[in-house]
C-alpha cells in the first residue's frame, strides 16, 4: 500500500476516533484467521534502538517489513520480537565476521 494512502487512512481514522488499535502499534497489515491466528505485517525495529530499553520501529517506507503469522495480539515491539530481531542481527554480524 502506498505510504501516502496509509497515512491518509490513519489520519482519517484518528480524527474520527475509529483508528484501529493495531495501527497504533505499528502494524501495517492485519488479516485474521481461524481462532486467534493472524497474518501481520509491521516494520522491523531500527537496529540502533534494538539493544536499548526503548526499541523503535523503522519507517514502513524503508521496506524492511516483518511478515508474521501467529497470535493476533502480537506486539511488534514486545520482548519476543525484540529478542528475535536481536538474534537475527547477532547471527548476521557473526556471518559477516566469518566471511572476512
């Protein structure tokens, strides 16, 4: 979805008081499945904040999007996601060091 369209929809929803809770959490796509199973898309966490006490999501226009399948109440900035992305960064750093 075009960033301008997404921002317009969020602004309209915010002004009208109808902005979904998931939009406020950084989720840019949400499709519900059976039970409590959802397909979510949200920006990755900025690497310079990933190891801090206050991680921040990247801008969706950067294109670094996490494609997640799991619980609908999943938090893109929750401890589970922070730990997963930290492990990815450490693994990538180790891979780069091994190739030098």
